[in-house]
C-alpha cells in the first residue's frame, strides 16, 4: 500500500509539473505572438512611408493577418482537440516565425529609400539652387523620365509584407483556442480564471516588449549602415522619416521559433488538477481515453462538428456575446492600430516617441488589471452571473471616461498654402493655386514637393522656395534660410527645416490624454477576465475549443479584416497634402486635418462601443431569467458547468466509498 501511494504521489507531482510547464510555455507563446502583433501595428506608419501607399492599403495589409487566421481557425479549434494540442501550438509558432521573416525581405530586395526634397541637390547641401531664384530652374521637380516612371510603378514589394502577415496569421491560429481549452480541461475549476489571467498577462508583456522594440527601430534610419546619416536633412519627427522597420521583424522571427521548442515535449493529455492522487479516477480516465480513441477510429473525428455548431448557434447568450465582441473589436482594432499615427498627427511628436509613450502608459495598467481580475474571480468565487455584471458595468464606466479625451486637443499645424493663408489667416479648403502668392510667384518653385520649413513668424511653409527664401547658411539639419520674402516679420525673416512646434499647451494636453488612457486601460482590463469567463462558462465542456475558435473567427471576419480598411480610408479622406513620387503620382500622406482626424479616430469608436451595450444588457436580462429556483450560486450560463462538476464530485465520492463497501452494497449503490 505504501508503494502504491508513493507511486501515485510521484504521478501527481509529475502531472502538476507538466501542467505548470505548459502554463509557462503557453505564456511564452502569448508573449511571442503579441510581440509580433504589437510590433506590426506600431510599424504601419513606417511601412506606409517606405512603400508610399495610402492608409487604406496599409489597413488592408494589417487586416491580412486576420485573413490568414480565419482560413484555419474553425478547423484548428475543432480538429485540434482531436489531435496533439501542444504539438499543434508548436507548429503554429514556427509558422509565425516564417511569416515575420517574409515581412523583412523587401528591405534586402529594394533599393535605398529616397525621400522627396528640394534641398538635397546632387548631394551638395551648400548649393542655393533650391531657393527662390527668379526665372531659375529647380533641379528636383517631378521628372517625366520613362525609365524612372516604370521603376516606380513596379514597386510592389509591399506584397511580401502582405503575404508574410497572412502566414503569421495562419501560424497564430492554434495558440489561443487550443491553449485556453487545454487549461480549462486539466486545471481546477476555481484555478482556471487565475491561470488564464496569468496567460493574458503574458499577452501584455509581449506588446510592451514589442512597443519598446518598435520605438527603438522607428528612431533608427531605415538604411542605417548603408548611408551617412549625418547627411540627412530629416529627423524622426518629419513625416518623410522611415525607421528600421525590417530589423524588428527579424527579431520577432527568431523569438517565435525559439518559443515553439517546449511544446514538442509536452503530453497531449493530463489528469485533472487535484485528482492526480486518486488511482481509481486516473485509471478510469485512461480507460475513457482508450474508448475515445476507439470511437474516433470507428466514427471519425468529424461526427460531432455539425451538432456542436448547431448547439452553439442556438445558444442565445453565446451568440449575443459574439455580437458584443464584434462591435467592440471594430472599435479597439482601429484605436490600437492607428494610435501612434494619431499621437503623431495630433500632438506633433515623432513615431518613435508615440510608440514608446503608448507602451509605457497603457500596457502596465492592463497587465495589473488582468492579474487583479483573475485574483478577484478566484478569491471570491465569482459566479458567471456576477462576472457578467462586473464586466458590463466596468466597461460602461470606462466608456464614460473615454469622452474626456475629446477635450484634450491641439490645433492644426499652420501650413501656408494648405490650411493657412500667407497673411496667417486659417482657411478651411485647400486649393492648389493658394500655395503661390505675389512673394513667390516668380521663384519658379515646385508646387507639390513636401519639404517644410518653419518661419520665425510661427508659420510653416511647404518649402524654403515657397517661403521666398533667397539665401541659406549651414548644412544638413542645421541649415537656416534667410531673406524670406513671404515671411512677414520685422527685421530679417528666416526659416529652419521642419514643421513648427505646436507649443507647450499641446505637450500638456498630451500628458492629460496619456493619463486618461492609462486609467481607461486599467478599468477595462479589470472587466476582461470576468467577461472571458462568461464566454467559456456559457458552453458545454466539449464545445469550448470550437466555441472559442468560432468566437475568434467571427471577430476576425467582421472586425479584424474590415475595420483597418474602412478606418484607413476615412483617414485618407482627412489628408491635406500627399507626398509626390518621381513621376508625379501620389505617395504617402504628409499632413492631415487634425480636427477631422480627431473626430474620426475618437468619434467612430465611441459610436460603435455605445451600440455594443444594447446586446450586453440583453445578456444580463437572459442570465436573470435563466436563474433556477433553489439555486443560490448558479446562473443560467453556469448550469452546464455546475452539472459537470457535480457529476465529477459524485463519481469521486463513489470511488472513495467503494474501498470500504462490500460487493453487494456496492452493487446496490451503483
């Protein structure tokens, strides 16, 4: 008997260590997948500028990840539970690494990045040919050379990024549904929320690392090591600047491949946590597994697919939860994907600073919120009905705080000829002819090239030539333009490279916005774990993997794919000036109408999220109606899980009592 107990204890410890190993491995997988995802979202602006494409196309590239994901999500979620789940997750991590590597390839296949400029003439920064010269000739006007035009048209290297993102989406498919279902199957009922909270914490550490990596790469010039960065006349705050976006993708590829290794050494099944020391139950589970294998061979693994789909489709709480998720995901996908661009355009900071601030202010509160949410669920044994109320009302509180962000604004950058007249009067409509005035009409200036300068009158101009500047001193980014006839100031008028700063008031508004964002992130993350438990507990145990997969599928199809595309198209609508390629075609947007941009970025998600509370309230009503008389702790969505747990405890009691009952008493009991 002592030897048997020792063997059982050894078995229990081994099973527990394997479960903990899986928790560590799946947490690392969440770190690696969210690292890659957050880095991709943070590099959208750099990719837009590198390939000179509109924001709507960048949104499609970003949404292509969801396309790859939805190609496999339903089948992986269902068939994955019939196969070896840890190995499936490991293969997915390797495929994610391949996708990240594909996205970095264009950098090694393309020529060096060239930005539009009127200043850098034949590499001689001391030349004055880019200034206002009456009857002069501007060297860097858009050319009509046929060979260069053909070269521009054939620049479709962004397709590599598109395909790589699809492949990454396919690789990420098994991680969430198979990982969560594995934990739900083999963890204690009361420990499951805490474990999932810890895993979701890994999903916050990953973006934090990804945003820090993106901030570093965005501050490094894309062709560093191949060009002399001292000769650059642009800085990271310039909208023509492109960071080393490709470098981070190589790092993400390596991390994903390394993360895959532990999964190939983990078992497909484990005893339920807490039942490892009961030999009868372990034996019974092994027999059930053998019967299940025989059943699979006899009937195939697709027999239950359609019944499960029908059961989930007829579950009103589950379907309403999907509706809430789709609406909310439409809002959050847009807010997260384009937040660096919003901070850059609204508050006049560089992409690198925007990414860094986004990570520092938002991710730690979310991480803390996930942990506290999981601990609350475990400590107070929150029922599904209570969890639904917690999730709904906390989300509503955060939603009301969100409206304060409409007050934290900055004015448009005043660019003469675009949104401001030469007299300094704001103008609503952009007219191309307005970029010329009596002070520069004879300067023979290019009208479309974006090479802004800031005059000492506080106004910005499209170029030094359009500012009427006749002389310059200094070289590179320290160049100063003088004798600028269009800059109306007492004394000598001058200008420097770049747009004018938005002032100290704008910096203060940025701080208020970031603090509000941190508070909102914490409150919303508190509601995340209770909300996710409503999803998991409103399904039968055997439907969980497919249910999570179907939920993910719907959010990908109806939110992840279309949201960045239509949101990007709306952002393109607010563009005031497009970049110009060699043959005169439009490139990436250089400046937006920040007021309209703000209304779209903040207003559209507010409208979407507001509408999501209607189905959320219906869920609360349904939960209240599903409450059974005489059950004080169970809600409608908890009934299935309660019954399953009750049967489990009943079987456990029978097995324990069977050792002391006589044979006839045992027969009578059964």
